[in-house]
């Protein structure tokens, strides 16, 4: 049954069917072919999205959209530019740090690229940077968003693997900072070798204080989110709702740029994005049910533990699988399919669930940078109006710092597991 399912799924991918259609249709055909009850299609699909943790997904998407609609990203860009712009390769450092700041509001790589990608490329090009380099760096820096809380992929993983969503969100903080340092370290090396330009910004204390004051309410968003999670006052779903309320509040009362039309447009875009995500979730749930009927999770777990009971060895195997899967599968679909299969074996071997989640998500975010299905590449190609091949060549050098960060998170479980365990004890 599994072979039939995978063959049909592969054929649908080859003919470029949307991932949700490929998952759902291959599952439906397999269920019909083996005379299984067709009612399971609707039952499993509905049950999979009838989940309280998943309510956080549309809320975080809406919050990011509302904050972007206020225009605060421009102020944050200018603020970060004043801080690090004057060093060699300053605008490239600004690009990375801005992605880290925006990560505390968006939770998704594509949201980061969509909101700031064109601006980042345009500003770097105006300072004399190669356009290909600017686009590649912007895509690589966008991987910070799905690691730093609020992280939509980590919430999806927590739901699929049935582990603590709060701990997983906190587990992304140190790895996100590690990715930031790796990218900035790489930029520093390139800046010295290629004599990258310094920013022509002229920082003054009054201008810095003004931008800090303007940006402060938006910069409080991740503080509010993380503080609430740590205090135990609310979980990820409640945190998402409060973040939306806060974004509306500062957009109307503080920045006074959030109009009714912007609110309606942002809500409409959120509905469309959520529908796409939940369609994948529902289809993947049926796909996973077929695999479970064939006892694939149990067989895969036994196979992995038969190779080794060392969690590091199993994580290295998982890395290889995910690096290949990320080239062909959309990240959320890959999480929903692979997480229930491999997580039990890794937990039994002693790997912390926080490390498993971060390793899987970081792996798949790197997959967003790889053709043929790398959605970040297509998003940047559209946002910056660049040929797809140019974007691919631009991002290629930045695989090195990202893979080094992935290797460190894989080798040292404390990078992801220490902080949530320390703070939640």
C-alpha cells in the first residue's frame, strides 16, 4: 500500500501538481484502490485542523501582516542602519539584523522576504553591492524567521509530534542567534576580502533617539510574546491572539497608520495564506494515516534504532533525509509527514524533543533555498524582479554558514534544549 501511495505521490509531483493536491489525491486513490472506507478522507482531514495549537498559525500571520501595514519596518531598517551601518559591509550586516528583528514578529521566511526582500536588495544595490549577493543574503537571512519565536513551522512540528509548543518556541531563540552570528561572521570575512562598502549613513544622537522611540512599540512585540510564554500566563495560541490585539492597538493608537482598508486587506491575505497552510495540513493528515495503516512509523522507528541507539547518529541520518526531502517537498508538508515517523525513535534514543524540532525546521528552511521547490527563491525572484537563475547563484555561497549552524545544533543538544528547560523548570 505504501509503495502505491508513494508512486502516485511522486507522479503528481513530477507533473507539478500542488503539494496539497499531491498529498490528498495520492491518499484518496490509495484508499479507494485498497477498498478502505472513503469516509476516512473527510474524518482525518477535519480532525487534523480541529486543533487549538493550530489557531496560532493564522493569528501570527495576521499579526505580522498588521505590523508590516503600519510601515514600521522602514523605521526599524533605519534604526539598525545607524547602529552597524558604518562598519565594513555594514548594509549586509543591517540586512541580517533586520531579519532577526522582524523574526520576532513574522514567524515565517516567506513573510520576511515578502515584507522586506525588495527593500533590502534595493538599498544594498544603491550602496554598491552586487545585486545577486544582496538577493542571496536576504534569502539566507530569512531563515532566521522560522526559528526565532513566533515560529509557525515549530508550532506545526509541535502539533505533528505532540510535544510542548511553548518549549519548542523558546528552543528557537539560541539557534536563531547562532544563525545570525554565522551569517554576520561570513559577511565580515567577505567584506575584508572583497572590500565591501561602508554605509554612507551619518548617525546623530537626536536621529537615533527619534528612531528608537518610534520603533520601540513594535520592538516590544517579541518581548511581550516571550514574556507571556515564560510567565505561564498563556500558551502559543493565546500569545498569538494577544500579539494580534497588540498590533492593532499600536497600529491605530501609536503609529496611526493602520486604516480600515489596510486591516481588511491584511485579513484577506491572512485568510488566503491560512487556507493554503491548512489545506496542506489536512491532506498530509490523510497521507500520514495511510502510512500508519501500513505501520510505516513503527517500521521506520525499528529500522532507525536497529542502525544505532545513539541520538547523534540518528540525527545525522535525519539531516541527510531532510536535506534531500527539502529539495522536493514544501516545508510544512515535510514536517507533517516525517515528524510523526521519526520523532518516536529519536525520543526513545534520548534526543530532546526541542533539538529534534529545531534540527528539522532548520533543515527544511535550508530546503527553501534549494531548487526545484525552493519557495524562497521564487519569492525573491518575484519581489526583486530578478531571473530565477541569478537568485540561485546569489544564495549558493550562504549555504556554508547555514550548514555550519545546522551542524552545531545537531552536535550540541544544549543549544536548543538548555534554554527552554532552564526557563520552564
